[in-house]
């Protein structure tokens, strides 16, 4: 598994590029993809893998999009693995594809849903590339051609996010007055750009902070994690953890 940093012109939108290669994936048979605010554009040059839903398996074929997640998705990878992926930050797909992000939610989608059919040529060039570094170059040229930052809804949501995710105890309804708008307008624009409502976004951010805190081994108890991450009490923490995982 290898990660590659994006071009500085894209670092506000792309979290990273990554590749994974294995004859036999070193994972358990069942793995979970937790909600984290990202969307993946996955180019799959290995074998198909499966999505597990209520005990049944559905094959995820070829290259695809892993949409924004409001709860965990479960997968099984038991065969040859050869991925090259573009991991978009929160709302990062919107300036490229201009498709409401909430339409890519809680599932896997074939690349044929994209309005630009150039992806077929890009997929072939990525597969033929001699190295991951060449793949990154091909992907960056494609993304830079498509990038359009001059989208009012994207700029508006980014401004709201900057305020909302600051450490100060700003509430969603405070944005209504600060940006001279209505809650319904904020909610609609957030869903189009990020795929999440502001409340869903805060829940997922709080959850991810808790996950990292648990793995940090810096806390004496889960109650301490819950308190530091903004949960009302441990039952609130447990309830949201169950909902998301």
C-alpha cells in the first residue's frame, strides 16, 4: 500500500492518491469502510470484490466510485488486488463532476454514472502506466483539466465549513445569521456539495475524532474519549457509534 500527495493546486480538494497491490489481500474476510467524509474514485485492475449486505454478497465489478458514507459499508476481498485510487476530501468531487454528491451515497457506483466519458480513456492509460508515479501524473492532468473552483455553492459550503469545524462551539443555526441565509438553504447546499447535512457532517467528524482518540492510547477509558470528543455522555457515544458502524 502506498500513498502519494496531490499537486499543491489540488491539495484542498484531493486527500491523496493511493495504490494497493497483493496476490492475497492481508485482511480479514470481512472489512468495514467507516464513514469519514471522503469519496473514492477507484480504478480496479485486479479481481472483483464483494459488498456484504445483511449476509448476502454482491460483486463490485471493475472501476467504480465509493460514495459518501452515512454508515459503514462491509466488503470482502479474497483475491488478487490491484487498485489505484483518488481519495477526494469532503465535497471534493463537486468541482470536478458537478453532480449533487448526495446522489453518491452509501453504495458503490460504476464510472458510467459520470457525465464525462473521458474516464474510459483515463482508465486504459492508468492500466498501461509503468509505475504508480506515472499513474499519479495521468490522474493529475485529467483532474486539473476538469477542475472548476468558480462554483458559488462550493465556495459557500467551504466558507461555512471553515466556521463550523473550528474549535469554538459554533452551532449550525449560528450560520444562518452569519451568512444571512436560511437553514433550508444551508442544508440543501451542504447535501449537494458534501452529500451530508451539517448535522450528519458534525456527527461523522465527532465519530472520526473518537476513533483516532481510541487508537491513540492516550485515554484511560471510553468515557474520557466520549467527553473529550463532544458527546453528551457515554450512552450518546454508544448510540452514535452503533448507528455509524
